[in-house]
């Protein structure tokens, strides 16, 4: 088996930015690897996700329960594993993924009560890794950003890319909840937490990148 390295964080936490920077750095040192991004919006396997995020099942995230919504994302990963990256990974390839099963823990885990959360986390990993037999990540890099700063970053991205926030991103209370659920999931599963803000401000992109690169290097050396 190869290595699977996953970037996770709430929406607008800087995942895509850090992901792009890491790929550049790995290319510069001559490492061979492949990348993937979930959800695969342009693939038919994401049909249910697109319906859900577009509000076809209701305009609030809570209109679709955590277990149902998790299955939409899980089948998209299953299709990608079967069709795109499974054989490369099984032959020892290095995969970098922007989001993975971990996103269900953060976003869908936020919909269940605190009492139910541990049971949900156990169900989720058993479902995707146990029953569906998707590979477990070797390293999860979790980007933690205070919600007030995330809101500012998302507006910046909307302006830069001319896009609108989806039903998850429009609800600040939901984002706040996702941040705390994300930290809870990180503790529960043993992810590596990167604290992206310091003294109420974002750390520089380069500074965060260097912390991430050190983690990736030690994972690849194992
Ligand atoms: P995500 O992929 O997690 O949704 P992005 O990587 O798209 O987040 O980042 C959201 C926005 O914030 C982008 O406009 C990006 O340029 C900006 N950004 C990312 N990291 C930082 C940082 N450390 N400091 C300031 N702005 C940042």
C-alpha cells in the first residue's frame, strides 16, 4: 500500500491554498505523487451532493440528517477509489487529498447532538473504512481557524473567484459549530491540528506551509 495524506478543515480555512503549496514543494524535490479533491463536483458520482448543497432537499444543512448526507459523500469517494486512484495507491503510490471521509466527521458530525457524536464518529469510520473498504489516511492535516476569520477569508474567496457560498457556507452558526466539531473529531481520531491563527490574526501562508511540510516529510519517511 502507498500513503494517503488528507487536508481537512472548515470551509475557508485555507485547505486549497495549502494543498497547492504542498504540491509545488513536493514537485520541486522530485517526489512522485497524485492529487485528488472531494467532492468530485464534475463527476456523476456527486449527483446527490450537488442536489443537497443546491438546497433541493431543503435550504438548511439540518434538513438532511447526518447519516443520509454522509452516504452521498461516501459513494463519491467509493467511485473515485474504484475508477481513479485505487490501483496506483495499492502499488505504493502517494496520494494527496483535499478533503476525505474526514469532511463527513466535521460537517455531518455537527448535526448530531453532543451525546451522539462519539457514536456517529465510530459509525462513520466503520462505514467508510470498515464496510466500504476505503483506505484510511496515514496523515490528516487539520487546519483550525477561528470562525470570525473564516468568514472574512470566504468573502475574499467569493470576490476573487466570482462564486457564491453554498448552504453550508452561508450559515455562520453552522460554521461555528463545524469548527468545534472539527476540533472534537481531531482529538477523537488523532488528526494533526494546525493552528492557523495567532493573537487573533491569520499566520502567514508560508509559515503554515512550513509546519505542514515538516509533518508530510516525516509521514513519507516512515
Ligand atoms: P478552503 O479551500 O479551505 O475553502 P482557501 O484555500 O480557498 O480555503 O482559502 C480561502 C481564502 O483565504 C482564499 O482567498 C485564500 O487566498 C485566503 N487564505 C488562505 N490562507 C490564508 C492565510 N494564511 N492568510 C490570509 N489569507 C489566506
